[in-house]
């Protein structure tokens, strides 16, 4: 993932007031069906996803939690 041209992390937030949800268990389902479980960090961010091409992902977390924002911007190439 560190050499993938596209990288991002998502923010896990409260559905009601959009505040960050630290230490929340989640599962990211990648475009090809792979499942990547994790726990959000102290700022509510997921682990970084790396991909060769743009892809649609789904995020599942506990009730009352959503993921709506990227915490990092897409980059064109690895540094």
C-alpha cells in the first residue's frame, strides 16, 4: 500500500453531530470484496488504503457512526 499511487484514510464520525469517533471498530470492504478490519485512531481516522486505481469502498461500523470524509487527499504518485 505504501507504493500505491492512490492513498487515503477515512474519518469515522458520529452520525448525529459529526464529531470524530476515536477507537471505533470498523470493517472496510474494498472494491474487489476484500475486507479490512480496523480500529480508528485517537482522531477517528481509519488505516490508510492504497490502490493502483480509484475504487469504491464501503465502511461498516457500529450504529450511530458513519464515515463521510477523507482524512487525506488523493495523491498522484508515491513520494
